[in-house]
C-alpha cells in the first residue's frame, strides 16, 4: 500500500536532456507551463504536443511511459471536465435536458482545461524523469539563492528535501517491519470497513512516528559532529555549470513560445 | 605546546551532568589518548561511556574539568568546528548518520560544511572511499548497502576530514558478526597504517582485547584501566562490574579453576592454542 508511492521518479540516462543543467531545466519547465497556459485553441495544442514529443524523443524516454503517468490522474481529469462542462455559462446551447444545459463555450472550456492539465503533468514529468533528485534539489537551492537576501531559507529547504528523500526508503522499510511485528501479535490491517481500517493504522503509525523522531535526533547529532553549521560558506562537491546544451534547450523553448504567440495572434 | 605532538586527547578531571539530571553522568575522569594509540572504553549500559565519547568532540561541553583535543579546549566555542575535524565520530545506528542519497555525496558532507574546494573534495572522497574499500559503491544509494558497508561509509566520511582521532561510539553494536569484523578490520588498518588514534566505545570484549589500552567505566567513574591483559586477568573484578571477559580468558579461568596450570592472561584464540600446545608438550 505504501510501497506504491513513487516520489521523485527518475529515469537514469545520458541523453542531452539528462545532461542539461538542472537550473535551466527548472526555468524552462516554468516557461513551458506559461506557454501551455497561453494556448487558446486546438492548433495551439497540436504545437505544444509536437514540442513535447520532440523533447521526449531527445530524452530517450518512451512516450508511452509518459502517457501512462497520467493514468493516476484520470479521476481529477474527469472531475474537472464534468465540472467545467456543466457549470460554465455560455451562449450557444448544444444540449438542454431539463435543468442540465451544455453550451459550446462550456464544452470548449472543459476540453481545454483537461488538455492543459495533461500537458502540465507530462511536461513536468519530463523534468523529474530526467533529473536525479540530488541534482533537482541542487538546482532548486541555487535558483532560490538570491532570495536568501530576503531571509528566504533556500539552503534549509534543499537540505530538508535531501534528507526526506534519503529517509523515504528507510522509513518504508521500517513501516514494513512494524506492520509485520503488529501482525504477528494479531493486528488486522486488511479487513473491516474504512473506519476500522483507519483505526488499525494507529498501532502502525505511533511507533513509526516515535522512531522517526529518534532518527531525527540521531541525525542532528551526526550532522553536528560532521561540522554542519548551515548553508553559509558551504561548498558543494558538484558545481553546476551551464553548457552548450542549456543554450540549445533555451533556444528550442524560446522558439516554442514564439510559435505559440504567433499562432495565437493569427488564429485567435 | 610540544606535548601536542604526542597527546591527541587529554581529559583532566572531567565531569558532566545532563541538563535535568541530579547526578553526574561522568564523574572526575582523567584520560589520555596518545598519537596512534588504540583506546577501548568499556562499561555496562548507563555507565557513562557514551557520554564520555561525546565530550571528546565537543558535542557536550564538560560541567567541570577540561578536554583538550589536539591542544584545543572544547569549552571554547570558536574552536568547536576545528575540534570536530580533528576528532571524527562514528555513531551506533548506521542508518541515522548518513545524510545524502548517494554514497560519495555523503562522504563529501563534512568537507562541504568546512568549505573545502570542489576539486579538493573530489580528491579526498576518492582517497577516503579507497581507504575503507568502498570505491565501487561511490554512486550507490546508501539504503541498499549492508550495515557493515554503511558504517564503512560513515568512517570514510570522517576520514575525508583527515582527523587525528576517530571515535566509534558503539559503532558495531547493530551489526552482524561479519559486518562487525569488516568495521574492526578497517579501523585497525587505519590505526596501523595512517597512525590515526582510535577510541572505541564497546561492550564486545573481543574488540576491547585488541586495543592498546582499556578503560572500564562504572557509574560515571573509571573503575579499571590498563592494558587489556592487565584488566581482563582480573576476571572477578570485571565480572563484578557487569561485564564479561573475552571468551578465551573465560576459558582459561575455568581451566585454572579445575587445577590446570594454564596462564591466566590468555586473550585471543591464537594465544590459547599456543598455551595448550605448550602444556601438552610438557606432559
């Protein structure tokens, strides 16, 4: 049940997209998101699809794998689609059944909204699939660094993310162990209704929390013993460097945005 | 100070009480660890041995008395990070002391904290990983390693800081026998080849028997001290302190009780074999 969590999924590889600087990838992903939001008609989505397809091909990830990533989102997609379909006001009535009224504008809105979500998820998955968690947190830390002047805890956030990623497998393993230990004493996690099953989680969660706090305490001491004193004057093993690849990525994304804007002007 | 060349850690009349405790966890302890020395600190649970270890690298500051690490007083706040670089510490739980998600990043952690240049970090972590035979695992995720391997990574993390003393606070307690052996072999090799002083806190008598010097703690005080041979031959006294003696010393003791004229100061299996051969050749 807990083992299904696939946080920070990373698809190891050595493609140009993989080798790009994580900072550039983060920025370009944001630019891409803005681009997707600027699209206002179907040809525009075709352009976005073409761009995404190109990026995915270069990254060496199978497009099918990416599409499969949307599957867990199907309920949200259907929900937003239906909500938009029924509750957006419009002029041209397509269908009228009693109090249910579906208008052309509502249908358009619903389709675009769903498409937008799909494109957002697929685009950001390319980022997480091609960037290892370490490089991602590294990139985030360095991007947020200028904000430190305004007392924004950039280093602390990145450190927290690293530690969280480090301890996910450890805590999953521990959960499994506690679960088995409780089952050996007759705990029942499988049967009963939702409330009964939620209650059965208590003997699992309490020891887990206790141990997580103990681990945090130990880790704090170990970090202190290794001269940890916050982010000031800290160097890193891996320095981030922009390369030619980042320039290509930047140009490609700029071209995408330009085409989207032009297309919007011409057809919009 | 000339004496710093010889003494790595000097503790003088050291006492420490935990913030809300009404009695001292460590009481009037004086110890010295020389360059290249291998010191074992023994004691049952709650005897103050772990507290003592934490006083050695400024994680705790003494309530009374003084600790000098390589001539640096641990009470001086400005020296804390220098001290921790001189006296590296490896803890008990292998999972709870690894910070990063990749082995080499974790080894680099201490160096990054001290602001070492990236090129220099690279060099030092490669050296440190080679020294603990973990070079092949540099890019692995720590949670996929065995306990013994994780502890070796932790040792590499300390080693990369080029310490003068390594303190192992029950670092083998959670390992299986082969993992324990791995860690002890690594530590002994570093002690022998690099001249790094070692302080191990342990309750495995076998580990203590290989040390140069042994301290037995009881109730925060030093109850016994001396070479392993001097300490463990006092079988009755060691037992009274709630500890075992090394298995071979125990065997020798039982044989002596049965009237066999074996030496009392047998510590290792090899010595026992020699002793038995000596006895059988005589009869």
